[in-house]
C-alpha cells in the first residue's frame, strides 16, 4: 500500500523545495509539479506529485489525525 501525504511548500530552490508537514520540514523534489511557495502538495516517496487545494489538504490531514487518535487508543 502506498501513502501520499499533503504538506505546505515553504521554500523553493529550482527543482527542490522545503515542505512543511506540521512541525516537520522535509526537502522534496518539486520537478513533477508547477508550484509556488504557500501551495499545498501531495508528496509520495520524496516527490511532490500533485498541487492541492488548501481545503482538500486540510481534510486529508484531519482524517490522518483522526486515524492516529483511534490507533493510539
């Protein structure tokens, strides 16, 4: 099973960028998408694979948080 996670682009340097996943910031390959600082992207295996609407990204993050809460009970 593959999982992609939404994150917010906070810095771009050519094909690479820094993406924030809450309190974690990861260097991501942005070469597959046309993205701007502040955009939300769907990340899989270190690559941004899709630019997302903020509302959709937040919905997915809320579902992940809910799942984590259920698994930790």
